C-alpha cells in the first residue's frame, strides 16, 4: 500500500516536541540509543563527544530527542557562538581575559605536571582558559615514584621550564623528599597538604560542613565515599562539576597552582 504524503505530514506534526539544550562542556548527558552516559567534552557542528566515568570517550551525532538530561529526553544543539563584540570576562580562576573569538596560541615547551587524571581535570576545569591563552599544557604523571627519571628525560632549561603539583606535600614525607631531589632553577615543585586533590575542594559544594574523617591506612577516596554512602566511580564527576570557580577550592590548592602557572608562563624571551 502506498503511503500518503499527508500521513507523513500528520505524523511529523504529532511527533513529540523535545526541549532544546545547548551542549556545553561539563554537562552530564546520556545517549538514549546506547545508554552511554558522561559529561560533554566537545561539541562541534556535527556531533557531541561524551566522556564516561572511566574516561572513555564516544561521539554521537545530534538527533531530535536523542539524549537524556536528568532523565528527560532533549535535543542537544551546538552552543551558539557569541555574536557580540569582544568584551572582558572573568574566568573560573578569577583572571580577566578578552571574551569572544581569539587566535589559539601554539603550545609552548613549558609544562605543568600533576599527579593524576583527577588533578589534571580539576586544573583544566578552573584554570583552563588561562592555560590555553598562555599555551601551557597540563599532563598527568600517574604517580610521583618515577618523577626523578621523568624530570631528567624532560630536560628542563631556560626555554623549557617545568612545574610539578604534588598531593600531600608535607615536611618529612616521601613526596617532600622527591620534590627536593628534582627542584632547581628551571623546575618548581609546589603542593598542598591534602591526601588527595578531592580534599582540596571545599566541602560546601556538596552541602557538607566538612569531609568525613578517614582512618589511617584506608584509601581516602574509598573511605570518604563509604562514609557518604556514594560510589567512588560516580562521585568525582559530580564533585568536579560543582566547582564553579577558584573560590570553591581550598586556598592551599589555589596558591600552589597559581605559583606554577606564574613560573611556567611564557615571557618575551620565549617568543
């Protein structure tokens, strides 16, 4: 039986109308067809890229009602480009930069190393605009044990400065001893006293007066999540996305990162 074109028009007219949502970075979304869930890390003219709790990334094309936001179907669209003239804006780190289209700066040789993936994500979340403007790349080391050989391989120098952010940098600790070994005129090691970078986030973002106390010998993340009754695998994306500016971080962490950025920021001689 031949389908009447009027039937098709009627079906389209009666199709459910989905709310349109801009695919902004950090927004948690789920692809309805596959069930893949994660935060948005990229949105271009054709598709959106989601990153799940394990760090895996998948790309999905835009489609009407193709995604779930807070359990409700929506149509994701690429964020609108700012049409207004460039104006000053305040970044998450509190810096004042020019808003609007800018020429991307080529990455310089200087680097900032952090201990793990979560540290890198948090630094990008708060200081990303500043780092991109400077052309500075942040790289996770996945632990501090091999930092001495890693620094030697990096070959720091006047045009290749290195900043290292260390968790639990307290006097007499293993981290303190390793930091002293690699520090020099072209290597700056800073850190914070917290066992894990999660603790560097102020607990008020999760509506807590303080983080739960974790007994010595117990993995801090596991112990903290157990006390809160939550899953360590899903807690981090929520915590990270609750951070809206440097004011949501402990000053010890903010100061450590700011010193590193100042140390590796390109100067006129680098050009």
